[in-house]
């Protein structure tokens, strides 16, 4: 099989996998409890309580999915872990810029004829 043919086949398989994954995600999203926006506003404390106890709560606006309310613990689990912060100096020294000589000659000014 030619390289070009393998590339096309690979893209088709990747597209099928992506569509299947999106379909699964949509199914999971539909499985969440759905609240109409006006109901969620009127019973917000219950939406929050259920989000913490039962899992994510879906809120719809005009019949379409709008937002999902989730507990902070779930959000922390979903977000990537925080990386330790480093100073700008440490960061720059870790790059190739550390090898560049940025010293300059002292500037004595210029002679001005008046």
C-alpha cells in the first residue's frame, strides 16, 4: 500500500474514532440530570447540592445545552496539575538565551560642540 493511501486510511480511521468518541461524550452528557434555566435559577441551591452529591448537573437554555454545574473537587480532578512556578531569571537561564553575551561597553556619552 502506498504512503499516500496509508495516510488517507489513517485519517479516515482517526475521523471514525473521533466521531465515536464524540457520540459517547454526547451520550454521557445527555445522561446527566437536565435543568431548564428558569428551574435551575429558582432552585440553584438544590442544583449545587446535587452537583456535589450526585455529580455534574446540566442546564439548558431554550432547549439546548448551555452549561454544566460541577463540584470544585471534580473541577480539580479534571484540570491539569499545577506546575511549580519559577522566576523569570531561572526560566531564561534554562533556555539557549543563557549562552548569549548581553554585556555592553560602558557608555561615556558623546562630545557635543556648542
